[in-house]
């Protein structure tokens, strides 16, 4: 009886461990926190097309070293200090980085 109990406990640890690994793997390519731009996100300095392009560029270029941070995790002011550090780590040009910045700042400054 006792060894069955131990096996059960070990099995449960295994399941918890497996599930936590699975969760980690998902978060590195998780795009559910990345809002999909709509007409409501358009501002005087960001068109819908720019926000959409910015999202694509962000997903395709900013998730290779770390998970994709949600745009809402930082204020536009923070993004404006983060982007000059992260931009050179990618192969994106100035115009493309401007689009990414518009997306993560939700078209704000
Ligand atoms: C070559 C690897 C690499 C790429 C590509 C990269 N980053 Fe980073 N990023 C890092 C590292 C390393 C850190 C943590 C250390 C640091 O802050 O410099 C980091 C940290 C961050 C942080 C957290 C900053 C903070 O102060 O909390 C954000 C947000 C971020 N990156 C966004 C981006 C964005 C946006 C892009 C695409 C334009 C990008 N990263 C591309 C390596 C990368």
C-alpha cells in the first residue's frame, strides 16, 4: 500500500512539472497578450496599417532572445527608452523600428 502512495505522489509531481514546463514553452511564443490593432487604436501619429505592420515586425523580430513582452507591460515612456537598446539587437531599419515603437506604445508617445 505504502509504495503505491509514494508512486502516486511522484506521479503527481511529474504531472505538475510537465505542466509547468509546457506553460513556459508556450509563453515564449505566446501572442495572446499582443493586442490586435483595430480602428479604436488609431491615433494622430499611428494609422491602422502602421500598427498592424508594427505588430508583425515585433512578433517576427523581438522574440528570439526572450518572450514577447506585452505592450501593456510598459508605459509608452518606458518603451521609448527600451527601444533604442533593443533596436540594435535586431536587423530592423529605422523605419521598421518606428513601426514597432508605434505598436508597443499603442500609437501614443
Ligand atoms: C539579441 C537578443 C535580443 C533581441 C533580438 C531583442 N532583445 Fe529585448 N532584451 C534582450 C536582453 C538580453 C534583455 C535583458 C537585459 C537588458 O535589459 O538589456 C532584454 C530585455 C528586454 C525588455 C525588458 C526591458 C526592461 O527594462 O525590463 C524588453 C521590453 C525588450 N527586451 C523588448 C525587445 C524588443 C521590443 C525587441 C525587438 C525590437 C527586442 N527586445 C529584441 C535581448 C534581446
